[in-house]
């Protein structure tokens, strides 16, 4: 895995978590890593266990040149749609860096330009570039913590396990209990009739 897409030292890798969920926020992270940064098991967060992600996160936070996290709520997603909310979360993560990046590499194929900073969208970038993989771990772990916190208020939906993703049990719980204030009303979370 390459460290970054470009030759820019201050390239920020960006990824998001929770885009396809029925409940909770979408969370984006931006990470600028120094030359020589490496970790033996750092890769796309989806390929790692929860414990592995939680073990890697402090290493990223300690060794990154800069990192930032952005978050947009379910109500904001309903207001402006998931794609625009995702862009807002990414921009918020860039602003939270405290260090203006000279280049931005984004996991996926869509991005709304941020100021005048050059960028590149990279499909499956979290499996190709270390800075994007690091961002994927921060986005995923911070979002998971939010969903576990919300689970304590609304345990009937099982967010400590499904993290708001559209599992069958989650959809059945919505049918039985109705949607919570943290469900995305604009998403199709209804089960087909039996």
C-alpha cells in the first residue's frame, strides 16, 4: 500500500462511514500522515475487526501530522440528502485538521471541491493508500462510538451490533417500534409486506 496518492507531504486522505445506514450520522475523517508512517495491519477498515480498528486508532492519532473528524446528523441528511451531507462532513473534517492540506485524496468517485485545493477521487482508495485507510479507521470508530451511545437510549434497534445498517432485524424493529428521532426519514427502511 502506498502512503499517499500524490507527492505532496501535506496530502489529506479522506473517507466516510455510515453513508448506507438507516439511522445515525454520516461521519468523515481527514488524515495527514508523515513520511515513513507505517503500521503492520493498517488497511481498509472494513477488512479489520472492531478490536483491530480500536487498537490502531491511538497510533494514528499519535503519529499523524494532523487529523480531523466531521459529522452530519440524520436530520441534516434528510434536509439536504446523503450525498450533500457527506460532502459537508468531509469539508468539516478538512477544516478540523488545523493544517491546510496541499492536496486531498478521497475514497470513492465523488467530491465537492474544497476551496481551491487540488484533489483526486480514488475508487477503493482505502485499500490503496495508507492515509485514506487511516481516515477510514477514524471515521468508522468514531461513528461506531456514536451508535453505541445512541443504543443506550434506544436499545430496541440493536445499534450496538448493527450500527444503524439495514439488517433484517433492524428493519423489523423499526416496524415494531416505529422510527426513532435518529432514523433517516428520507431513507427506505420499510420491509416489504409479508
